[in-house]
C-alpha cells in the first residue's frame, strides 16, 4: 500500500512538472523568432503597398484588397490549423508550415500582376495560419499554467518588436533594393529557420492539465471543437478577438499610408517615428503577461474593459490632433493598451482550456482576430475612396469597434464564474 501511495505521489508530481532543464526556454526563443519572421512579412506589406500601388496603378480600395488578401487564407485556416496541431502534434505542423510560408513569401516578390499578387498572398495566408494555434498549444504543453501568461506575452512581444524593426528595415530595403528583393530575402530567412526548428524544437510536454479551479474541476472538460463551440466563453472570445484586432490591423496596415497621404511624411520618416509606438506595444505585452499570471480572471476582465474604452477616446484624439508629434503620442498610448489586450485572449484561454484541445481553442480565437484582418484593411480602403481620400470614416470605424470590444468584455464570463453561477 505504501508503495502504491508513493508511486501515485510521484506520478502526481511528474504531472505538473515543467519541461526538464532549459528546453522550454529554447522552445520559447525559437517560437519567438518564428513569429518575428511571420510578423515581418505581414507588416512589410503595409510599406510595400506604397510602391506596389504606384507600379500596378492601384486605387485605395485595391490597395486595401491587397492588404486583406493574406487574411482570406489566414482566417480560413485558423480553425483547421488548430485542429491539425491537436491531431498531429504541434512540432510537426510548425515544421511544415514554416517551410511552405517561406516559399510563398519569396514568390510574393515575383508577382507580375494584381491577380498574381492576390493569389500568392492568399496562399501565403493559408500556409501561415496554423503557426499561432500550434505555438500556443506547444507553450501550453511545456509551461505550467502559472507561467503560461508570461510565456505567451513573451511570444507575442514579437509583434511589438517587429512594429519597431519592420518600419526601419522595410523603408531601408524598399529604398535600397526594391520591394521584390525584400520579399526574396525574407523568404530565404524562413528556410534557415526551418533547420533550427528541426534541430532544436523538441518539446517535452507536461503529463496533463491541472484544473484551473475547484469549480472548473467539477465540470466536464471539452475534448472536441464541437464541445468548445457549446461554451459561451468561446463565442465571447471570438467576438472580442475580432474587435481588438480590428484596431490592431486597422492601425498597422493603414498608418503608413495615412501618414504619407494626410500628414505628408516619407516612408523613412515614418519608420523612425513608429519605433516609439512599437516599444510601447512590447512593454504592454510583456507587463500584461506578468499581471495576468497574478490576477484573477474577473480582475483582468475589468482592466480590459477600461483599456478598450480608453482606446476609443485616444483614437478620436489621434485623428483630430493638429501635429505629428501629438499624433505619435496618442498612438503610443493606444499601442501600450493594445499590447495588453492582444495578450489577454491567448493567456485567458491557456488558463481556461485543457491542453488537449488548446490548438482548436486557439484556432477559434485567432479566427476572430484574423477575420478582422480580412475585413478591416479592405473596408478602410473602401471608406477612404468613398470619402474622397479622407480618413474620417476609417477612424470612426475603429472607434466603433473599440466600443464594441468594451461591450464584449463586459459579457465575457470565465469558466469559474460560469460554474459558480
């Protein structure tokens, strides 16, 4: 009997023990680098559309279509991509998709017409879509829940870092070598990353989940996408993700064009100015991971409500401010708050959903965010054309969805809260 008890205690200890040694940090670093590369391509296109629009003679609506085309494939594959990670393992999926997306990144530089560019960007979106849910699943398997928020915040800090790096690199590369050569170079970097993934990306998963609370432990855990979709919390997260990423993609894809057209800045000037908001986003992302690991879900839900409401007001101030320095100041505060909100969704899910379906849950969440990436750039382009080059309706659209996010966060109910009701 004593032997059985000791064995059970040992198994319980192993069940919550994180990946041995430093392997979990190696995995985190590799995923960070991979997501930096994925973000680099998407953000670089926001700058590349300036010379692409001139070369192909595109209107604002067609430029919006180019920016949105990536998200057609990206949104479609989010849910299947998460399921693939659950079914075949996150490492296998990551190796395949990084190779495929690197090929299509290089092919972007070979586009000979608008139609060819759209097809290539849609295919690129399809190939990259599985990275986010697969990476989040891998982190949920290798980090205990009490460390998951910080791990995810570090991963997503890649977006903030690329917000700093890409404007400078894209402006330099487009000016120095042309937009086509820029995409060739980014694609080649992806092929190098594949080798690093193959050699070093070898996770040692946790044995199983631990319940997030006594309340959630008493409830049946979801095991399939169908069971996840029966949870009101998942639908709340999808809608919130759409609202927050409407702001993120709207600003990231159209700020360069807005500053060129409305504020009459050069791409190189924009690149230097965007360093400040990029740093703010990184700070917001990293601090949010630390905060979320220490807060109860109901508390960081309240912080999200206040943050979304402040974003709405600051977006209005961005549009009406008379000077570029003041515009950058308001943008910096918005990006600081967006950093928190962007980390909120995956960190919230990791603490609420078992790892067995984490890929599917993350896919459902990122479907909402990437659907926003599909709709927002295209709609903003249409609005700019409809208002004869003015961005007033575009900013009104972003403010509207900041307010929609406030409502969605109010309605969001964590599983513990639902179970206790």
